[in-house]
C-alpha cells in the first residue's frame, strides 16, 4: 500500500501523541513519569493549537486550535501546582519526539493540516483519557490523583469537541 505524505504525517502524529501513553498504560503508572508525560502532552497541544490557528483554512479547526491552546495552558498550570506540592519538576520544553511532531505538522497547510491534525486529536485524546483513568485508579499519590480526576472531564470534553470537528470535516467531504 502506498502512503501519501498526509497519511504518513497523520500516522506519525498519532504515534507520537500516544506512544508514551501506551507505554505508561502497560505498567502501573508512577507519579514522575505521569507528570512528565502530561507536561509533554500539554506543551505539544499548546504548540499544535497555535499552529492550527495559522495553518488551517477551516474556521472550525482554527477555533478548536484556540480552544486547545487555552485549555492545555490552564491544565499545565494546574499540573505545575500539583507537581510542585509533590516535589516533581515539570518539563518546560518539548522533548525530541514532540518537537518532531510539531515540525511535521507545522509544515502542513490548509486541508492537509486539518485532515492530519483533527484525526490525531481524536486518537490522542482517547489515549490520554484512558491514561488518566488508569492513573487515577492505580496511584497512591493523593495530590496527583486529584489532579488527574479534575482534568479527566476536561479531556473528555476535548475528545467530544475533536469528534464533532472530525464529523464536520467528514460531512463537508474534507476527509
């Protein structure tokens, strides 16, 4: 099967967004790796949301990008507060795989961006939601458990919005 650049980028983004989440899901989740993973997700979501606002030509995708930027900025602030209470340092910059994902998506424009970004947002938020639920169920850290429980409905709302945008892209024949 021949892969188009768009499908390769979509696959790459999906894998990058969930790779660490899947690895974490295979073992009991520990506080430090959880904090680092959630921070990377937030930083990438913020950056990709900004890219969506400039690289998309679809008003709904641009609006979703703005929503992701604002919401994940707030989530990251909550994470920093919770992590600080536990003496855990939160990463302030993207790691290598997140930088590569950002670079790939930054190179896409218009429909190519939209049809890569939105399906990846659905897949990524699905995986993150599962990770949060597992962490909440398995951690003995009360502060980070409370954080995970607080953001779980927020991530569920992100997933719901991403699915709505995806459905609209499909309805409009863009996917």
